């Protein structure tokens, strides 16, 4: 016997209508959410950017910082997302890298976490510290004058056994990572940690066995670094200068003349340069200069400390311009070496070329 559906057709129709209405509302909500949320999640930064949030920053300050690197829409969205995470700009004093491709939501998360991005800076053969300090300060949240004050603080330097003239000793050639929020004193202490690692008990004992202080070895190393780029010769040149000191001879190091004149473009030292005034010209003064003539490296210092004893007193650049030197303890042999080198200079028409060009400090 056949059966028939006893449910009224109207009820089914109403249920279908309600379902379509619900689906339409749900779809509209999805579209609305996509329209509202999409720009927060789908737009992205075009490049890596470091955002610096100063002390006591306000939302306007953060908005302005973002606006320096991103368009106004991206900046506004990032600020809204940051506020939604319950943070305030003043709580996030620091510097934060927003990588390329970050959405406003991702950028806000980076800023709200408070995990700063370290600032990287490199020291490599800096001759004039006064010219270098503004370049360092530009990377941090302090002024060049504040950094200079810390570098010249006798009390702070005394902790490392240094005088203000020897302050460049702390600036060992290396790459350092610090937060943008560090103080000048904290930066000096970071450099000082590296200096203390170099001058451990073993190396201090080696310096003492040579009759010199760590600071004196540092000054010799700075001259050696200016004399040659040939790593294998650095220890030998350092030992030569130590030999001259022990014999009571003047160092007569050409790089100290350039430093005294503050002209590092001179290619050939002549008699007129040797009269350069000041305590750094080792042709005119006995002993070591008051401090280093450039920043040096741990490798150069170690090469000097570990150098083999020698009778070397004289050296002259080789006439092949390889950067290497002829060494001797005999003055007549030294004169012969010097004549060959002078002849090579004349043949290449290399003369003294004084210049007013300032010292070139690497902007790292």
C-alpha cells in the first residue's frame, strides 16, 4: 500500500528560505570580515625596516615613526593592531626590525613583544676616534657628545688601566651587537669586556715578560697595523720596536709622523715631514706615543705577544712593493736596503703627496 508525505509543503519552503537567509548572512559576514581584516593580514611591508620607539612615546609618536617608512594606511593599521594587543608605545622603548613582507598584524606583534633587534656596528682600523664617535652615536639613542664624555671619563678608563689618550685601546677591531637603548657607559663596558678577554692573566704575564704594560703593547700594535697588512710580519715588526725601546733608541716609525700631521695620504715620508710637532712623532720624541695611532686587533696583539725573540733593529719596505720588509740588526745593511727602496720609489715617480683630505673612517 502506497504512503504519502503528510508534511505541509509550506513548512519545507519556509525552512529552505530560512536556510538561504542564514547562508546569505553568513556570507555577508565573511565578506565584511574579509574587507575589514584582510588589509590587516594581507598587505605587507615592501622592505626591511627598523622602527625606533623613543622613551615616553605616544601613539602619535609611534604613528609618525611608522609613517617614515610605510604609507599612511599601513601605519594606521599597524597602530590599530598594536593597540588591540593591549600595549602602549611607552612600554616598548627600543628598536625593532620589521622584515620585508610583514603584514600590519605581524608588525604589531613584533612591536608589542618588546624583543629588540640588536644594533650591529664594526670597528676596523679607526685612526681618529673623534671622527668615529659620531658615526657610532648615530646608531644608538644617545648623542656623540654623551659618548665622547663617557670615552673620556678618567674614572671609567681607570677600571681598564687606561688614560684618556689610551681610550682607543678599548675599541678593538671587531663587530659588536648592542641594543639601541644602551647608554654610552654600557657601550664602553661592552667594549671593555672584549678588552678584558684579550688581556687575560696569560697575556698580561706575556706583556710583563717583555717589560711592557698591556696599554704599551696596544700602542705598538697600532703602529704595526699601520706599517703592514702582511699578517706573518706583524709579530716580527712588533718585536723590532720592543728591541728599539729596550736599547733606548727612538722608534722612528713613519706612521707616527702621518698621525702627528693628521695627513694619512702621504705616500713617502721626507725630511720636511720628520719635524712634525707633538708627542706622537717618534722621530722627535723618545719612547712610545701617549696612546695608539689607530684601533688595532686582538690578532695583532697576540702576534706581538707570541713573537720570537730577535736581534732586529732596522726594517725597510722591500723594493718590490709587496708590502713585506727587509729586516736587519746591521746599520750598513739597513742603508743598503733603504737605497734600493728609495731607488724603486724614484723609478715609479712616487713622491710625497700631502693632502688636506680628512681621515677616512669606515661608516659601519
